[in-house]
């Protein structure tokens, strides 16, 4: 991981902290109040997981040391058919 807070490149071998919340819009508002560096979002997202297809919101921000943190809110899960 780079220690340069302006280098936002995330590679396939980089560790990323993911926080799951049930209210990403409120978390976004709180981060704005704290003057956090918000990189993206929140925005809609869809992904495939071991449990099924997930629909929700995602955003990215930096902690005070410049590490990128991903936050997600899963609104709906469609299990795979067996």
C-alpha cells in the first residue's frame, strides 16, 4: 500500500477495509461533518457474493492516514437458484 495520500491506486493485492452499514446516507452525512476526504459515493452497486446477488449502495473515503476505506449497505439479496 502506498503511503502517499494522493495516490488512490488500489491494486489486486492491496488490503481494503470494508465497513457494512445499514444507513450509508447517514454515515456519508457524518463523514461530511467530520470533513473526511470522500472519494466516491454513495452510489448504487450490484455484486455477486457466495449467498447471491447483492443490491445496495457503496462509497469510498480515506482515513486520516490516507488509507482507502470502502463502506457498503446491502438493501436486497437475491439468493441463487439451486
